[in-house]
């Protein structure tokens, strides 16, 4: 990945606030309409067959024509459920794409940040060979850099959740 320190990731305070407000509004719109399942519930959930929408609609139409009602199975909800079945995957695809872009940006930022750090650290280390004061100031960084990666729990694992 080329390093050019030109990633457009600097947000103004106003943009940060706008993003947080937009996310809060988005969550407040969705939260009442979404549920969270426990792993056990997710495993136990019935999985409809692919392309079942037209059969579900047909079955509901036939039941409505015959004035059937079943406790716990509202025919009006079926219409809403079919709509959700069609719309939520589209929303998920859009959110997944946005999440991937955010992850890719985090990866690029981390890469460019680390590259810049290594470049400056290398130059400063060279200068420190002739500057005792700088060598002393670089000591915490040198100790950090001497740690082996194997088993170092503090290494970023590329999820953007590095040290702050």
C-alpha cells in the first residue's frame, strides 16, 4: 500500500458532531424496530425456504379470503413481515458496505501512521547515535520496539481498536 499521508480522515469538530447526531438519529429510528437474539434463540429460529415470499403471500391471501384467524399468527403482520424480509437485507447490505469502508479506512490509516512512525523513528535513532539526550528521550520507544510481536497482547489486530 503506497504511503502518501493524504487520507481524507480529518473531521472537524462540527463534522464529528454531525456524524454522532446522525448515528443517534439512525439508532433511535431503528432501535424500536429491531431485536437482538441470544445465540440459542438464533439457532432455534425457523429458517424459511429461499424464494418463499410469493408462497407466503398466496397462503395469507387464501386464509384471508376464508376468514381464517389463528391465535399468535396475525395475517396483517404477514404483509409487514414480507416487507421487512425484502427491505432489511438491503439496509444490511448498505450498512455492511459502509462498515467495510470504515474498516478499510482504519487499516489504511494504521498503515500510513505506522509507516510514518517507522520512518521518523529510524531517522531519530540514527541521530541518537551522536546525541545522548535524544538517545535518552528515545529510550521508551526503543524499549517498546524491542518487544517481540509474538504474544504481545498490545499489538493492534487490524480492527482499529489500537492503543489510545
